[in-house]
């Protein structure tokens, strides 16, 4: 069997298993999660052994430290994976949830309910924690899952998927509900993206070039998790105590995340009162500042920002700063340079806040709070498969409910259309 | 300016106008619809004159009668367009509707509300009624719209879009919220499909090859409106009076629609009682029957169905008939050969009905009713832009609400993430 046939067979088996999974209850899916949790804990050393093989190969090939760090699984990280399994176990199953029910004048009862999407393809790089997290979120929400992880994590992924399959078998669930693609090299990605008869959704998780490849080659719907160029705008009516505290948190609390603020916008009327102390705080946290022309007049010692800075997701202790003439200019700047992710206004003026929240075209818009809150857990959705920067189907944090679609059940007693 | 620059300029103008449209109220959008309604009625003869130009060119080029029929606008059809405008006017605006509201333990209030998607590209063939219907549905739901219609309707489309722009201007709305692309020929379609920075969603409306081109070339999310290979399954516990009536309606009431039944599945235990009279009814309505081996034993005079028939959307007075051994076989057949559109079971057994409704992976599943009901109007959604056969974002009839997405508004008083 060549690699294409192998991929196709795996995908077809997953589709068949998805249809079988429709009949299983929440209790049975939770039983699988319970079993998987045990297996992950019991096999900790074996997982680490397989992971060490992967790490060893990558060290020889001179991958960066950051890459090795994402690839590496130690006891602490495996415990974190195990905890996520417990978290997902405790979340309510969205499948079967009633969205709406109406009775039409002709007596037809139409019930709209949540159902699984079908088969979901996850295309990701070399973070083995994604292997387990994506699988359990998809399975709990009733979906089949095709995993196509980076080749650098091959040994780890095979071990993890075997544990998942063991737990499925042990719980009486179809073991082919999850399949890992390890053949075909890079070609297998493009091939998978054409199998629209069997795969309903593709979720890429990784850097810009991975997402670009997926978007440009997919015949299957894709939900992207692009960059977060997030903004905090300090309005002329801001409470400065709140502004200093929130802006600092949005930048420094975890700068490598997509919901960290990358650009600070400041109203011209408040800039002189606000910026000097803000700059002091940034300095204490080693944040590099890059300012516009007007900012440099107040903070002459910082770097100059160029046009590219406004588009950049630093993911680091760097912030660009721009002084704007009005609320409207702030909104325009965000809609032009942002990535529709998370943006905040700091103001005591309710009218300005409402205008900002209405007109900024982003998934999450904040009034007087840190952009860092855009997260499945913080939004009460539980574990998330990622944060969508698309507008179709799911926007912002994607939890279990966002991994479902709906169907209409129509109950009649012989109705025909006239 | 070459055609690419022209297309890009139009798309950018539409994006800017979409952001402006965010501030307009339902009342202002309805005022536009009222004005458009008047203009369509007042300009009936001018629309017909432009349409006659298009029809004349197509007659010379020997297009089929069916093609000319779809292209042609007479007074009756224009009245129908005008009526649709009034229908959309009377529908509630989904924008701003609250989906959910929670307060988190840290005091953050998170409100999930409906918002427009953004800029929607409609790629369609030569049905000028789509020009108006798509525009008004997109505008009422707050979206910008790029229309790329078939070149054969060019004169008609230019006239209609000019009337829409006049009505927008008259109502104080941004006239560039709608733009028609008439340059660049076929290349303009592929070019549009790459402009993901400005267009948020593509809806193709047309035949298989148009949809295939769009799906294979788009970098932008697409919601497909593919074929409807719909089934009605007559279970062994069916009430035969209901079965005869519903099956006949599902096939003959309007056979050219996507929700008409194309395949009849019959349980083996009831086939001898059910099929002869069903065949009599089909004959009265000139329905051509194509049966499986077992069906031919009961109805020896009909044609034999081959494997291709099970996949075929006839859109005509033709039906394929298959006898199945069980409810499970019926479900498997539908999930294999169907298009996830609309499927029905006729039975008095509630357990069988529930099993069918749960396990058939389609947008609309019916118990004891005709598949013909899958329609925005019949489902209480009002006018629809089409019937999605995708599972992502919108499934089944797509009305105003399905042309929106959501965003999170988060209200705080200085919360930061720990």
C-alpha cells in the first residue's frame, strides 16, 4: 500500500467511526477520558522515553532551543496533560443540547439541536501536548479526528495515540475515531486537504507559514488561529490608575501569548499625564518601547516605530506606542492594523466605551480590563482547542460547543407541502 | 487602471463601507429597503429594457431555453423581487441580539452578541434576481457585498446595482456597501478568491462546476450550497396512507428543487404492500422509476437502477427505489450516498424514528413529513440566501441570522490577569 492509500484508508476508517460514535452517551465518552487519564499517568516513563528519542534527533539536527522546549515532555508537562483530561471530563457534553424549538402553523415541530461536526483534521507542528488535547476535545464533542503532527515528534505522537486507542478500546468506543498520519511527508498535508468527502473541518495550529500553506491548499473549510496583534487604547477620559495597571498586565503578564497587547494607543489630551509613569513601569519590566513621532516628544529616549511595527505581533517584551487625535482614529487604527483578536479601551466615559465596543471589529473587545482574558477558561468555556481569528463558525476561544454544529429534527404527522 | 486594480479598489471600498455601516440602525436599513422597493417598481420598464439586451445577445449565441428562462426578467418576476424586498424589510434585524451574558467570579461581565460577518462575496451565474436578493439580505444583516454575476446578465445587473446604490444614497447609507464586478472575465473570480484581507466569506450560487472552481481556488472561507440527494425511507412500521401521500409530495410537488426526494428506500417487510400502489401514483404523475434488483421483483416493468443512480440528484420526475433489510441499512445508505441535506423516515415506531433522526448525518431529518419543507420560509427564518450543505457556520436554510457572526463584549473595572 503506498502512502496515499494508507492516508485514505485511515481517513475513511475515521469517518466510519464518527458515524458509530453518534450512538455513544456522555457517560461512555467520560469513561474513555477516565481510562486515558490513568494510562497517561501509568505510562509516564514510557512516554518520556519515546520523547527522548525525538529530542535526541532534533538536538543532533541543531534545532533551536525554543523548538526543543516545545517538543520536550517531562513529568510536569505530562501531569499538565493529565489535568487537562480531567478538566475536559468535567465539562458538559454539548451534543444533543437543544438550541431552539418551534411549532409551525401546519403542526410541524422543528427542533434545532447541537451535533458533532464530523471528522476534524488537526494539522500542527511539534507540540505533543496538542496530540492529546485536540483528540480529547474532538472525541468529547463526538467528532472523529485526524492528527497530522510534525515529524520531529513522531515517536512521542505514536506512543500517545496508541494510549488513546487503548483507552478507546477499553471503554468500548471505536478506536479508529482517532488516527495519526505519519506517512507521505509534506505531501500528505496537501493530500489531506483535498479529502473533502471525508473531512469536514481543518484546524491548523502553528506558525504563519503552516497556516498559509493550509489556507492556500485546502478544499475543506478551515478555521484559522492566526496572530494576535492586540491593542489597548487609553482614552482621554481614562482613570490613570486603571490604565497603568491594565496596560502593564496586558503587556508583561505573559508576553508570548496571542492575547498580549502589542500596541498601546493613547489619546493626545492625556498623553503627557499618562506616558511618563507608564514608561517607568515598562522599564522596570524590561519592556522595549517603540514610539510614533508624537510619543518621542514625550519619551525622547525610546526607539522610533516604523509602519511595520503597527502590523507586528512581537510575542515578546516589546510594545509599540502611538498617540491618536481621537477615539475614531484609535478605532480606525485597530481595524486597519489589528488581527480582529482582542482589543481594549480604558475610559470612564460610557459613551466612548460603547462606541469602541461596537465599532472595533474584533472577537473580544474590552472596557477597562486586560486583553489577556481572551481564553476558554477565563470565558467559562473550559479547555479550548485554540482562539479563532476567523469570523465564520467560531470566533475567539473555541471550546467543546464550538466543535459542534447543529441539525434540524422535524416531527410531523403526514404534512406535505402545498 | 487595469482590471485587477479596479477589482481591488472596489473590494477595499466595500470593506471601508462595511465598517461605516456598523453605526446604522435597523430603521435606517429598513428605510433603504423601502426606497429600493419604490425604485424597483418605478423602473420596471427600464430594467426590462436592459434585460432584453442581455437576452438578445444570449439568443444569438444559442444558449439553452432553460438558461434564457433563468436570465429573463418580466413584470411578474420583477414584482416577485419587489415582494422579497418587502419580506426582508419585515424581518427582525439580528445585529446586536444578545446570545449570552455571564458574570465571571472576578466581576468581568461577558456579553456575546450577534454582529455582521463583514464583506461577503457572492459568486453566481446568470440569475439577476440573485443580484437583488443577495444584496438586501447582506445589507439588512449589516454586511458589505461584492457581487460577481455571470457576464450574460451584465446589463441587467448594472441596472439593478445602480438602483440599489441610488436607494442607499437616498437613505444616507454608504453606497459602496455593494459593488458589482464586471471586469477581468473568469480571472476576476480567482483573483477575488485570494483577497482574504478584505473578504470574510464567499457564497457561490450555481452549478457543480462553479462551486468546484470556488472551493478549489478560495483562500477565503466558503459556504457551499451543493446538490440535494434527499431520501425518504418507508419503514416496516409505516402508516401506508401517510407514506404514499408524503413520498408523492416529496417527489412531484416541485422536482427541480434541492429538497425534492431523489431516492426512495423501502423496508423489505412492507415493500409488497407499499410499492404497487406507490408505483401507480408515480405513473399518474409521469415519474420514471429506477429500481434495485429486489424492487424489480415487485415492479418488473420499471428500469434498473445502477450504482450511479444512488448518487444522482435528478432535479426531475425520476426516482430511484431500493429495498433495504433494516433501518440500519437505510441509515447507512443515506450517510454514504446522500449530500447531508434533507432525509425523512415514515414510521409509527417512535424508537425507530429517534434512531433515524439521531444517526442520519443531515441538516434536516424528518419524521412523517415531506423533505420539501427544508426552506427558510417554512422553517420560520424568512427569506434565505440559500441552503447550506456544509456543516461549518450554517447548516440548512441560511437566513439573516446565518449571515451574522458574534463577538464578545467584556466589561470590567480594572481587572488584570494573575
